[in-house]
């Protein structure tokens, strides 16, 4: 009897093991079934891919768009996406990787592209991503801004120092602080050019200490306008210093990433608290560089603002959705420049029309896809598949244009 029971137990274990073995998957068929075309002409996002996307966004509070900067088509696509998010799902706010003081001004212009372009020309480092297409998208998103209800949220560190120091001149507590501020402003105006954007706040090793001394000289109470401006400058100079020191060989490069992501999160929550209510939690679209769009840790080792948005949405009983946009034909010849492992997701080569690949359908098979690429690429591909909900490919793109400002093409 004991022998029979042992035999039955062994049979049960074997049957269970067979049952748990995943069936083979036809990866080409899986990709074909979940790669859908769409259009975004004339600011209208349409087609099977767009409809499938919005079918997955019904419970979303946040949508994160990770981009390749300075591309021509990405801001145009982003504008069509934002328009439909507002019309169909009640999104109202846009969070961007731009200087917060610059975006304050953008909101005050309420969609006036000429004023936004003039601001960029006056302070050439103030709006970091200032192509014609990016400025047009900012104009579109800020059109519905109202006093005390800005629709665009700038979450980036300070990039153009001069506007901060100009405002601080009027807030100086004494003549000595005013004279120091004026001296720093004169230097910043001289150094801050589009061709060398970080000459003052990034490259000069003395800038951080001088800004810290200036902040101490003002001594303003927390929350005052001067304190907000000076904290923004000091925090930004410190983050930039980690990057400069890492380039010189110090082991501080991680802090450039981790402290910057933390800054994004604090800035986001500052805006969110101003407009949130238990009855109507605000819906926000994000537009940041693609590394910031990873759910989990970025390739730079930091837990991202996108990861924060995903977790925060869960805390609110909602969800977030992450898109990574891959343009080709401008800075990237084809999708494999995103990463050589992209050939596993687009085995027939770069798409000839705009498509969206639903990665949620691919994620259960991430290991199968990873096994199709060389061992040294497998971790990157798995991370990519699991970090995003969809890939959008925009073929036949180009480098952005800079006619509005006359800035050199990056």
C-alpha cells in the first residue's frame, strides 16, 4: 500500500510539473497581434492603435510619455495625445522636464507662442527643450491656464540662472546682498549661452558655494518667494556638481540621478497638492526623457518620477500608463539605435507607418523574447519590456527645427 501511495505521489508531481510548463509561444504572431497602426495628422490621434491605447486608459490617472529629446515628430504626437486625453478622459495638466520658473512664465502667456519664443530668446538657457515643435506643444498645453491654476507644471531643476537672480534683486534684504546678487547676475548673463548652457551653473566649481552663501545672506523664512528661488538655485547647482565631479572621476554620478529624480517628485507633489481634492483627483500627462520613464529603476540607477507616478496612482485607487516613443529618421536611423535588442520586438525591421506595440501583452513572455538576443543584451531587453506599457514608433521623423529662436541645432 505504501509503495502504491508513493507511486501515486510521484505521478502527481510529474503531472503537476507538466501542467506548469508554459506552452511554446509564437512570438511573431504575438507581436503582430499587438502592434497596431495609428495616425496623428492635424492634431488628431486616431486609428486602431489609438483606440486600443485609450481602451487601456480608462482607469488611468497619469500617463507618462518618455521621449528622445530634440525630435521633430515627438512633440507633435504628444500634442495629439494630450488633446485626446483632455477630450476623452478629462486630463487637465501636463508635467514637463523644464525649468519651473520658465514654465511659470509660459502659463502666464496662455498659449501665445510668440511670447514663449521671445522668453526663450531672451534667456537662452531658460527653456531647456526649445525647438519650434516643443515650444508649440507648450503653447498648446498652456492655452487653458488660469491665474492660480497653471496647466503646465515645470518639474526640472533651474536651468537659466539669470531670471532667478533678476527677481531676487528686488527681494534683497540689504545693500550687501543686493550687490552680491547683481555681481552673480552679471556673470550669469555673460556665461549663459545656448552654445554653452552649463557654463555658469554646471561647469564652474565655485558656483554652488557662492549660491549657498547668497541663500544664507537672504535668510528668508521657508516658503517665501526668495527662499523658493534660492533653494531652486542651490539644489540645481548641487545636482549639476555631481555630474561635473563624476566626469572628473569622482564616484558621485549616481547622486546626479537620484537627487534629480527626488527633485522631480517633490516639485510634482507641490503642484498636485494645490489642485487635488478627494472628489476630483487631477489627471496628469508627463513628458520627460525616456530614462525617466522607466517603471522601477532607470538605466542610471535611480527610482524614477515615472515609478513614483505608478505607485502614487495605485495609492489613489487608479493606475498609470507608460509610453516610450521611438522616432526614426532624425537622430536615430532605425529602432535598433534605441537598443540593439529592439530587433526582438520588431523582427521585420523598422515599421513603415506609426505603430503602437502593446507591451502589456508581451510582458508575460519577456524571458522568451530576451532569449532571442545575445546574453549581454538580455537584461536590458527584459527591463525595457517590463518598464513600459507600450512602445510608439514614429517613422520618417527628422531633427527638430529652431526657426523661432535661431538656436543652433543640437
